[in-house]
């Protein structure tokens, strides 16, 4: 597996959590996960990394639209293990494309449509299933014609055969795909764990301080505030062109007043060279501030909302290509 995958997230074994616990820092989720690989629900979510995807190939009753061009397919490597995807574009009208698939699916024995949402002039969405898989067909106007996407997943997935005594260790974590790769050193077998399973069954906390040391200095955490979430671009990410943009987002709760929070961040922004572009204050109910770096690579928004249990603080830093 390429070493660059480590750039998507940090993965560390936690001695204090026991040998079965793996730490995963997900900047995409703004959370640090502590994954107990001995937990039954975690083990039920494992997928054999060397086996074909449980999703399989696209159902034969969902062929490409005649003359459509493929625009996206999920490669097996690091793809969501229980999920299949394919996309196409065509110059045909969205309603014609949607009608084609609805008619075809209804005429296929053993296939049932469970949901239809037609949007006249814009296509629509349809859910259908056969004996083994569930699918979603979505048709909509796109930037290069009509976009058509298929999602499918198996109805039943059997847990991997894994000895109860097996000890799993972390190999890598790909934050962009939301996949944690684990290995059983005794057998050499590797397994994938999805972010969906981690969100459901792993303990997590807001992104640990050690995983946010590269946050811009002006995105200070308010003293004593409770951090709710701390999302960030991948570590080391930088814009490569005018269309590139990623966002830092921090949410906190503080017992300080709205005015105190506003004054703290206004001073913090100015001390770190940001220019205040706008400011709005409404007593202890609301405060908002917009600030920018000189090159406008960073445009920062702060909002403080007075609530019965304190002040909610929301900061967003849009990081992009330099602008005049």
C-alpha cells in the first residue's frame, strides 16, 4: 500500500487503551476514534481486504444508457467495501433517461421498485432491489449533460471468519475514503473497517490536539471551552489552483458571554495579521466577524450564539488559492 496513504490520516496504537485499541485521527470527521478491535460489533464490520467486494458488479438489469459516456467508477483499492458506484453522462433529456430505467426495471422479473421520486424536467431517483442487492438510480441535470449515477450494496453480508483470539494491529488509515486497514500478524490476513462502523461502534472525541498542530494560529480554541468538533483539510494540504478550496471548521461551547468571545477572537485575528472585513453585534444574542489574510488565501468567519447553557462558537476558515 502506498505510503502516501498515511497523509490522509494518522494512525497510532494506544498503549493506555490496551493492545486491542487503535487510534485514528480523522480530520474529515473532526474526530479522533479509539477503535477497540476486540469489540464484537467492530469485528462484525470487518471485510477481507483480499476478497472481492461484497457489493459485486453492477446488477445486469442496470446497463449503461445507450450512447452514454462513463464518468466515474469506484476502484477496488480503498473503495468503500460494501458499496458499488458507477456514473455516466448523456446528452439525452433527464426525463427520458429516467423513464428508460424505470420502464426497464419494472419489466425485469425478480426486481422490485421500492421508491420513486420523479422530478419533471430534472429526472429523479428510484430505489429498486432484487434477491441479493439494493440499488439507487439517480438522474439529474449536470454540467456536461444529464448525469446518471448507480449505487448498489448487498442485502446480507456475512462476517469474516476470524478467531476469537486473533489480535489485530493497524496498518494504515485513508481519511478520504474512510477506511481503516487492519492486519492479523499471526496469519498475515488484512481487513478493512469502514468509517460507518467506526462512527457507530468506536469511542470518539473531538480531534485530539496532537492532530491539529498545523491549524492556523488564528483558529485559537477559546480558553476553557468544550470542543464539539474540529474538522480540517488533510494534513499538509495546499491549494494547487484557483478552484481548490478546503475548510477548517471548529465548534465549541463556552460559559463566557457572547461579548467576551467576540472580543477574544477580534483581538486574536488582528494580532495574527488578519484584516477585519465586517463585524455584527446584537448584544448577548449574537456576534459575527469576518476576517481575511492579506493574500485572501484564508477567509475566516466567526459566529457566537447566546444560548441558555452558554455561548456556542462556530469558526470556519475557507482556505484557497490567493486572490486579489
